[in-house]
C-alpha cells in the first residue's frame, strides 16, 4: 500500500464513471450493487483510494483484504464496514472473486448532510474512524433490518425529489447508523474470545510498562501509546472497554497507576514526592490530586492506614 499512489475520488459521479456505472440518480447519495462494479486489469492487484465522501457497505460471497489507515481490516469474514471521508484505504483485487460478490455500497457526500442534525452528530459514530479493524458481523435478522432501511433510502432518492426527500433520507440514514451502533455494541459482548484477548493484552501492556524504566523516562503512558501497542485505534479501544468494563482507556491507565502507587506507599519508605517521580509525574501535586480522586484518601492518609 505504501508503494501505490492513492486514487482520490472527489465526487460520487466520479466514482460511478471510474467504475463504469450509470450516472448516479442523485449527485450526493448513491447505492450501488457490488455485482455492477468494474475493476480493470491495468489497476493491478491492489487499488488504493481516498474518498471525499462516506462509504457504508455490506458484502458477501467474496474474500479480500482491506487496508485502512495503518491497519488491516477484518474483511474476509466481516460483512459490513464503514469508511469516512479523506481516509486512505486499499483493497486487494481478485477479478474472479469479485465476480462472485453480492451486496451493496452506499456513498454519501458530506454536502448532503450539511446543516442537518446528522451532519453535526456524525463524529459520534466511531466506526467511521481510522483503524476500527473489526468489521460488523450481522445476524440474518440484523441484515434484513439494514437492507430494509437501505432499500427505503434508495427508493426515496430514485423517486421524484421534493422538499421532503432530504429529511426522509437523513432520518433513514440516522436510523441505519443507530442500528449499526447497537449491533457493534452487541458484537463486543458476543464475540467474547476476541474481546477478552484484548483485555488480557491490555493488562499485560500496562503491567509491563509500569514495571519498566519507561515509566520513569517517558512518564505515564498515553491512550495513543496503549492503542498502538494493541494495534487498534483509540476510539475503537475506548468503545470496546466501555462496553466490557464500563471504563475508558484513560481510566484503565489510572487504575494501574493507582495500584502501583498503593504498592509503593504500603511496602516502601519512599516519600510521596519520590513515588510521584517514579510514577512519571513531574509534580507531586498532580499525583496527589489523582490519588485522592480515585481513592478518597491522600497518599499520606493511605499510608497511615497501614500504621
């Protein structure tokens, strides 16, 4: 992907033209059947692209690899995935496999959402963010729900456009995204093996970091650092942890920090200032404030409870 120059596709009409599709019925929103999309031999095995619009897709009957940001998407088994504007992604192309593809891709230009409640709230749908490397697995019932909403949207923009059309489509889009959010939340809970593996790896990363010299030299680990170690995006990790534990990544870092602080306060004679320094704090006051927030005791009060 690093050696392939991305194709930037600015408009939905441009996408249709590039893939030998009929002109879109609406310039700002389009739903395309996978079986109608054409890739050409001269494009090579991998196509790398940047869309200036949103993409939501369901696919089945075809394998492939989708590289999104610096991560590889769980695309072979996944059935539904989301890509935001201005984000680099690459698809490994197998012409024979593509001929078996079924499903659809919905393209939504940000201009269609301009000055609407959905446009203002799009950031809350974290599955559009980079490196959410787990596609959405749908049950048969869930897929029927999603496909029904998509059919409603398609029927609306293909019919005679009137002053109600945009509001109706926006409402349907919001319903689709809310269902998707619900299904992702369900997935975090039902795919326990994958989720628990991340929890186990998180615990190991935090334990290793807090037992290493990095704590002293680099300070308290950041959410970005932890996410990088786990090869997931910060938003994906936060969402997963919220569903599984009720706490976000920062809270998990602070919990490990307080656990380490309690250990030093109860088993060593180091001063509070020395402990704060060893735990990566430049100022003792910051450490003491965090400790009291988490335990309702100052570090000295906690230490005194052992005497």
